[in-house]
């Protein structure tokens, strides 16, 4: 029995490390999903406002083209920023380890 009155045996460090890594990975996955949902929401809002000036029951050919191009540009810009950010973080980690 421990000081706090618990009779639960101590968890080996390897198990704790594995649990910690699993929780971290789960949080990363949830954050990635939330970021993707936020990105799509912003793209939809911004591109819709820009391209659909007269909402109706269907999209015109020009609205469809505008939406497609807007979404492509937005996602391309997001990918460039993401890659640059990841590269910067990686570089900073490498510099800290030296």
C-alpha cells in the first residue's frame, strides 16, 4: 500500500511512456482534424462570398469555375505556409539539439 492508500501497483516506465505517446498522438490527430475542418470552413466561407454574388437554386458555370479556382489557390497557399512552418520547426529543433 502506498503513502496515499492506493493498492494499485506502480506502472512500469515503458508502459507510461507508451501511454504518454498514445495520448500525444491522439491529441495530434484530433488537432489535425480540427485544423482541416477549420480550413475547409474558411475556404467555403471566403470563396462562397467571393464567387456567389447572386445565390440561387444552382451555380452558374462561372460561379463553379470561380469556386474551383478560389479553393485551389487557398489550399495551395495553405500547403506552402504549412510546409514552410514545418521546415522552420524542424530547423529550430535541430539547432536546439546541437
